[in-house]
C-alpha cells in the first residue's frame, strides 16, 4: 500500500514538472504567410502577429478562415510537443 502511495506521489511530482516545462515551452508557427502565432506547450496563446499588408487588403471571410487555420495548426503543433515531452518522461503510461 505504501509503495503504491509513493508511486502516485512520484507520478504527481513528474506531472507537475511536465506542466511547468510545457508552460515554459514556446512554439511559433507561420502556417499562412503574414500570420504568426506563438503558443506554449500548455496550449495557451502568447501572441498573434498579423502583417499590416493583410490588414490593408482584408477580405474578411478569407482572413477569418486563414486565422482559424493558423490557430488550429499552432494548437496541433503544441499538442505534439506536449505528447513528446510526456512520452519521454513517462514512457510506461498507456495511451502515450
């Protein structure tokens, strides 16, 4: 019983460590030319930089589609970074 408790505490400690590492990890992506998105490994957006030329010649529906596509790509890349980090720290966990 005590060994199980130690294992659970160790897993929690590792999970907390991973969470801090993911929050400190930054992913930058420019999926669509002129839209740069920076997101951390915890899937929190840090910045969105939109080139001025896109704003001057804006086609609102296309711009909204491009922005959504860029944001989804940034989240996907961030999730891949998080999964890789989890896999390296907890190799025996099922589903990773």
